C-alpha cells in the first residue's frame, strides 16, 4: 500500500523538464517565473548567439561607450590636438578596428565626446537651476559656485571642454562648430529661464532682457575661466562671482 501511495504521489508531482508543466506553474507563480524556468530548458536565440560568437563583444555598444568615456577624459586633460586616435586606443585598450567600427573619423568621435560632456553637465545644470525652492538668483549663484569647484584650479581637471574645443577646432570643423554653437545656445537658454523668473519676482528690473543678459553672463564666465587657466589662479573666477551677483544681477 505504501508503495502504491508513493507511485500515485509521483504521478501528481510536476515534471519541471517539460514546457507543458511549466505553463501550469505559470498560473501559480506568474509569467516572469515561467520565463525564468523555461530559459534554463530552451536557451533563447540571443543566448545561443552569445555562446557561438565570442568575437561579438568587440562590436557591442559598451565598447563605443568605453571609447567615449576615455576620449572625454583625455580631451579634458590634454585638449583636442594632443589627443590622437592612437592615444585613445592605447588608453581604452581596444583595437583600431573597434574605433572605426563606431566612428569613421576623429571629428565624428569628438562630436560624440562633446555630446557626452554636455549630457553630464546638463544633469548638474537641471538639478541646481531647476530647484525652485530657492530664489532664482541664489540658485544661479550656487550653480556658478559649483562650476568653480568642478572647473577651477582646485578641480581635478580645470577648464571647460566646450571652451577649449571652441578655441582649438571650431574655426576648422564645421561639424564641431555647429555642435558647439548649438550647445552654447541651449546653455544660455537655461540661464535665461532663471533670469526670467528673477524678473517676474521683482529681483531684477522689468526692463531686463533675459536672453541677452544670459549671453553676457555665459560669455563672461567662459572668459574668466580662460583667464583663470592662464594665471593658474581662481581670482578671476571669484571676481566674476562678486561683480556679477553684487553689481550686475541686482535690482537698481
């Protein structure tokens, strides 16, 4: 009787090696559980390809991202002219073919590096300037104080990539010139939005032209950042903060 009982019990045990049984498990455990179990029995096309084509790793998007990360670091430290494709390949430890698989020229690669730089800086810009719990001019000042810490003489890497690329390559590359001009325009628009809020609050005169004033603020910043690098001193940056927020951006 005990043997017969065990035999009947086994008849009711799920056979986890069949898709039909897994389908019934799905009803109890959910679709995700079914897919997890099924994948152990029947590998997907992606899994099969991954096992049979080990060389595919060199062409994955991660290689492209790695190259951009390395290029951004090198160009910020040494500039466009001093950063050759071979230096990028050596630092990234990837073959030349991988580079040209993703980028057909150093110019196109630099455009991608610039895009990455702008995206990273844009996150900080939106975080600080978008904090509406602070008064507009206070958060604008805090934004430039943060930039001094990240781009001034005490920062790990000084300067602004957009500024350095403008000096080095904007005059000879129409592609990069357009990228730089477009990104400066977007940056200026972000500052103008804050100034517009300040006018609406009465913190700046009603006669203020936010777009033009934002251009003056941004151009002044890039100028003092260049002078700071020439002098190897943060004094121009501190002077910018003082005169911009104590003399210029005030209600008179």
